C-alpha cells in the first residue's frame, strides 16, 4: 500500500531522472566494454572509465557550476568558452617566455594573470548586464565573439606548447592516486554549496532571479548580486581554462573551450534549474555535467558515426528534459501533476472564506 506513494514521491524528486539517465548511460557501456566499471591501480595511480569520465568532465563541471548561479539570477553567460581560451592562452604564453618553465613562482604568477583576466571578463559582463541594463545574451555575446579573437592575438594564431611539470599537475597530474583536477572540482563545488546553502547568499541569488525589482525594493542589492555571479562564473571558466591547457600542455586560442557554454547550459537544465531564474541546484548541475560527459563517452564506446554523434546527443538531452517535465509525465505515465492540486486550491478557499490567511508577528 505504501510502496506506490513512496515510489511516486521518489520519481518526483528533481534529481531522480537525471540520476536514472546517468545510470542507464553507464550501463549501456557494459556490453561494449565488459570491464567498464573496473578501476585499476597502475604506478600508484587509479585508472578506469569512471575515473576518466570525472577527469575529462571536470572543466565542464566547473563551468556549469558558475553558469548555475548566473542562470539562477535570470541571466545567461555565453562568454565562458572564450574566457577558457583567454585564460589558457595568457597563462601558457607567459610560461613559454620563461627561461625555466618549471619554476613554481613563474607558474603561479602565470596562473594568477590568467585568472585575473577571467575576473576582468566577468566584471565586464556584470557591468553591462547590471549597470547598463543590456540583455545578458547580448552582453555576454560580445566577449564570446571578441574574446576568441583576443586569445588568438595572445598566441599569434599559433598553438603554444609548454613543458612545465608544476603546471601539468592541474589538469594532467595525480595526487593521492586520483587526478588532481578532481580535488580542484570538489573544492570549488564544496565552497559554492557552503556559500549558497549555509549562508543567506543562495537565498539572495534566488530572490534576484525570482524578481530583481522586488528584491531591490526590500533592500537587496540586486545589482551587486548580478555582478558577483558573473565574476564567479568567469572565475570558474578561468580555472577550467587552466585545466584544459594544463592537460594538453598547450594553448589553442581557436579551439580551447569551443562550445563549452552550450554543454554547460544543458548541464544546468538537466540538473533541474529553470532558465527563468529562481531556485537552483548545484548537485543537479554536477549530475547534469556528468550526464553530458558520460553521453560523450558512450557515443565513442558504442561506435556512433562521427557525423551523427551530435544528433544522438541532442536526442538524449531531449529525452532527459521531457522526463523532467511534470506535464509530459502526466500525459505519458498518467501521474497526477500540479494541475490537480492547483485546481483544488481555489475551491477550498471559496468554500471557507472565513479561513483567510492571517499574519502573526512574533516578538
């Protein structure tokens, strides 16, 4: 008797369908790669398909986490791919000019310059959106187009290769048997969750996304909140740029981070965050990013033709989004959505007008 209600409550959780799709995608790989879930220890490092998925999905997770807060305020950031390219290009360019590319001080300074450039891009986006009132999709499109050109100017249109062991640690090194990038992502996600769920910051972001003008009227500095989230998103993209260029020991201003903004937006949507702004889910975004990366791995594993892999990817994303839609589930599976509950509310109110809501002020 209680199994069905519990199952319905479970399926209505915003993370149920993304997790279910992630599990299905992982299981699809097993017939093609029998040892898909096997994790081996070689030379003190853990290797395996699951480790590779998290490793190669780390930049996307970072960008998607930053994108989540931007979307929560009702905005969008199309410039993250260009920020990835600028950060990697500036960092690798500085390292390549050093006499000793493995000097820790030079590597740290190069990383600092790259991340500073990312923060400047975020400030520019936030200024255009919050202060100038330009629509986010247009404001961030400026750096999306111009930023890629800036990255190529930094690299003189060439692929800059470097040979720096300290820098290689970020995206291609190992620590405590695991890829170092996993620890970086875990730290960023943990800090983001702590700031948005253990403090009032998350509520402020959701308030601005729900109604920026009402938030301003009640004393919330919505303009500062918007600028802050764009800076944070650019900073996450900058760290992702360090990872990508570090993993390849090269900076490609033309292809680094290309179209990563679209995958990040898809990851946020798959994770259950509405593009209209308001409530958001960092955990859902991480799962969404893992779904995107697992889907990419699955495409190569099952041998989908290269010319059709984008179509295959789009179909899976559409299926996930449909499964998350209460209206779609109500029509296909016959489950009761919000429609029935919403229609019942006016009847109850009309039947008992004396039960009007009252407000109590506690001292």
